[in-house]
């Protein structure tokens, strides 16, 4: 008695076919009712984008105008301070010199203290 030959040829599997058909039916049954809702949602998102874009552009323009105005005013204030400082130096040169020397000495003292503190922490 010889054993029956083993074949590896694929035979159609009835359960696999049934499962594939059921999967297709499930996909079709769920895709059909949800498609109009998805299309409506996509359309609503497009409308919101169209509505928001002009407001966003207007807001951006307003922010840019405020930034330009602030920069202009700061420039004017800096120029005014520069002119006031120059006038102070012209009218009181000795006081200006003493003030500058005092500020310089204070800065050196602060830098020394900071360098000692960082060297001591090592």
C-alpha cells in the first residue's frame, strides 16, 4: 500500500470566500450611509476655511500696522532720549563725566562679583 501523494495545490476555501464576501458587504453597507455625511463635512470645512481666511488676513494686517506704529514711536522716543542726553552733556560736562565714571566703576564691580561667584561655584 502506497501512501497518497501530498499535494500543495491551493483548493478554493469555502470559508475564506464566504468571509471575503461578508467583508465586502459590510464595507458597502457602512460606506454607503457615511459617504454623504463625509462629503457634507468636507464641504463645511471648505466653507469655514473660506470664511476664516479674510478675517485672518485682516487680523494679520492689523498686527503688522500696530508693529510698524510701535517701531516708529520707539524710534522717536530713542531719538528724543539721545537729544536729551546730548543736551545734558553740553550743559553739564563735569557732571556727565562723573556720572559716566561712576557707572563704569559700578559695572566693573558687578562683573568682578559675578566672576568670583562663578569661580567659587566650581
